[in-house]
C-alpha cells in the first residue's frame, strides 16, 4: 500500500511568475548599484592619481 504523495508544484502560477519578475528586478538593481560603485571608485582613484 503506497502513501499518497502531494502533487508536484507547477511553476506556472501567477505568484511564481510575479516572484520571478520581482527577483529579476532586484538582481538588476543590485547589479546597477555594483556598477555605479565601481565607476565612482574608478573616478576617485583616477583623480587621486592625477
């Protein structure tokens, strides 16, 4: 006699899609912050050297 297993979650629901979109936006924002910080650091170092 086998125990009943819960159904596998399908990754097609609106909450899943919304979570993927929000997660992508957060990752894009973090990437932009890192690039901006690197650019600012480069400018500061460039001005200090020259």
